[in-house]
C-alpha cells in the first residue's frame, strides 16, 4: 500500500484552512533531497507557513511537496519529500498532527519509530509578511507554545 502521510497532510491542510487558521509544516531539514532555506533551520528542523497568501504554486503530491515562497525578501523554491514532513498544525492553536520520525532511505530497519516530540515551535512566516519574515515580538503569556497531537 502507498503511504497515508500525503493524504493526511492534504486533509489537515484543508481542515486548517476551512477553520480560517494558518497551516504550518514542521519539516526535517536534514532529510535527503529536502530543499529548504538553511539559514532558517533550527536543530535540524524548520517550520514553514503554507497559507495560500504566503506561498505560490503549492502542490502536495504523494511523494513531493513543492511551493515557492519569500524568505527574508528572497524568492525560494521549496521541494520536500513528503517523508520529510514531521507534522502539520495551526499557528493559532497549535492543533494538528505529528508523524513518526521519518525513515531515511539508506537507514537500517528498526522497530516502530517513535512519534516526534513536540519541539519548541518557531514560525518563520505569517500572512502578509511572506513565508520567511520574522514574527513581531508579542508579550509573553503563561509559557511557550505547545502542540496538541490529535489522534
């Protein structure tokens, strides 16, 4: 059978948009063939805003996810194997879905991969500022952002 991951990414993307929220992807930037702006990578991961107004030409295919976006005012083409996606969530509520750690193509098979721990999420873009513009400073509340995993 084919992987259900791209189908789940598309479903959560539509659900997030239907609820007028901002979809973000958490991506393993070290995954082979992942083409992301390395200057925005933290701890091997990058958070990408995929709101339609922040990206151009978004295609969530069964094997690749591609789009164009601006990072720090520079247009970039983003190409990701769907296996590199660690999760999809809303910026506003952090609700979404985390996926198991990806299996690298030349890695030895192991027992079931654990679900990725929710990292401290840092958005690299929001609506109206482009995909790579830093978010404005906000007053700190009762703790940092959290990611609620829906099963």
